[in-house]
């Protein structure tokens, strides 16, 4: 049984993007885009990442600014387009979402899967510089006080690993969970995202998992049990490890991501209703299973 668990943990983090399957379910959900058209670009000043943001930056500034979402891909991939539908949905609601990996992946064999937690912080550092740079189209248009780190599968490990950074407002873990001590997953060779990371969380955290068939399910369940110092929300949708990211608008996961970000980073009262109270919107959805601690 222990060998089987270890194999599953390794598989969770070393699948290539080509084998990262999308799960289709009877409850597939088409989600309409937000009010803003979106630009997707790898900027010269941040070539190892891909930024998703509203195209008309002139509409932003003053009290209307873009919160930051730093994203780590599943499958250990450095491919900024791997979760394009999902991240475009987020950006269309008024966010600067930055994914690890360039928009155009260089031709040739894919490099060995690697994780570098610092890449998530590099994205946040870049956003801060752009907000201060008079020559940048993002000058004074980014809310650097509102930042989320998120990631799917091994990207979730990255998010947990950097969540002790004081700039992080909230952490969102998708189809992932910290690996236990003694794990032999290659993800741990470069990522510090382990059970010790849970003790360093300082802001609200949410887990969105694909149900018992998700290879990350047991690790996420264990994380939820261990987290006691910060509010934690956990919701399961029985779609497996592939999630709904590639459905239109990111499907259920895209809709829930925007709601959590609007709640945590924009203080939106309507968005909070998805998560707050025993009769929360997600609590009443029959396809979701919800648990929470340290929050209403």
C-alpha cells in the first residue's frame, strides 16, 4: 500500500502537459466571461512568464486597480498557456494573472519537469516594479496589497511553499496537497512545499479538489486536518485530478476561482456568499462537498 501511495504521489507531479487529461463530467458547466477583454502576453521584462490582464489598461488606475494572481502550473510545466481558459476567465474579471512559463514554448523536446518556487515570487516582484515604473503601461494600475498565489497539482506545492511571504493575501490550492515527510516525489527536489509549509500560512487558504478519485485527495484531506491557525475552506467536485480548467471559462473551477478572489482580494459581499455561512452558495450545490474551519 505504501508503494502504491508513493507511485501515485510521483505520478501527480511528473506527468507531462501532453498527458494531463481533462475530465468531462455530466455537471460540466459553461461559464460566461467577465466584462473585460483579455490580453495574453509574455513581456520582455518577464520572458519566463505569461501575463493575462484586461486589454484596456487605460480603464484602470486610482482606486480601481488590478489585484495580482501568481499561478503555478500542474505537471511541473513551464508553459504559460497550459491553463489559458481558466486564467483568461480570471483576468476577464479584472485581475493581473501571471503564469509560470512563456506564451510560446521553444520548439524541441520538453525539458525535464522542474519546479522553482521563486518563479511565483518573481511574478509578484515584476508586478510591483511595473506598478512603480512611470514608463510601464501598468503604472499605478496594480493593487500590490492584494495578492493571491495559486497552483494546480505540483503548482499547488509551489503556492504553499511561498505563502509565508508577507505580501500574500490568500493561497488557493487546486488538485493538490502538501506531500508528507519521507515522500520520494521528485517535486520535493526543488520545491519546499511540504507539511511544514502549512505552519507558515498567514492568510486564508482554499482547497479545490477533484473528489476521492483525485490523486491529491488524501494529501488535501490531511492538510485540512492540520491547518488550525488560519481560515481554511475545502471543496470537492468529483471530476478527478484533471479538474475543469479546459472547459469554457474554466468550468466550475473558473467560476469558483473568480468568486474566491473577488471575496478575498476585492471584498465583494456577493462573492463572499459563495463561501460564508452554513447556507453558502457552494454548500448548497449538490455536486460540491464543502468543509471549512476558522470561518463562518
